[in-house]
C-alpha cells in the first residue's frame, strides 16, 4: 500500500493552459503558476511553420495539491487581457484510427482480379 501511495503522491501533474496571449513567453507562464507552488516546467507551444505561439501551453507541477489549487483559481482568470482555460492535461493515446472510425490500412483489397500491376489490366 505504501508503494501505491508513494507512486501516486509523487507523480507530476501536467496542466493544459489554453487561450494564452500569443506574445506570452514560457518564463511568464511559469511565473504565473509559481505563485501556487513549484513548477517543474512550462512550455508554450509554437507553430513549426510560422514560429509563433499557438495560444496554448503546458505546465508541470510535482505537488498535486498545489497543482489542483492553481487549476481551480486560474481557470477562467484574466491574464494579459484574455480569460485563460486551465485544466489537468489528459495524456494522449495513440491515434491509430482515422476520422471514419476504421483503421489506417489504406492498401485495400485486390478486388478478386489477382494482384498484378495495374498496367496489365489495360493492355
């Protein structure tokens, strides 16, 4: 039981922060959350093509109680003229299905015509 408690008590909470001002830096984001406790990391997500902020980021806090208090008090709070969205980040699972609900196997079947090269069908 002790190991179970120790494992879950020491996990780092990953927090999603949305609706950020596009000029907010990682240092500013970290500073906001440090008012509630220790911050392991703060990351503002940048668009790889434009090099500009996408308007959201993630903060990691090692203490669950401090993280929950930060979420509770900062969700909907005004920061840099915008009401930010703050909640516990849900870990992404592998996205193996496409939007149609099937799998990503796009090879298709042979159509019963026996495999072969397409050009062979038109000669």
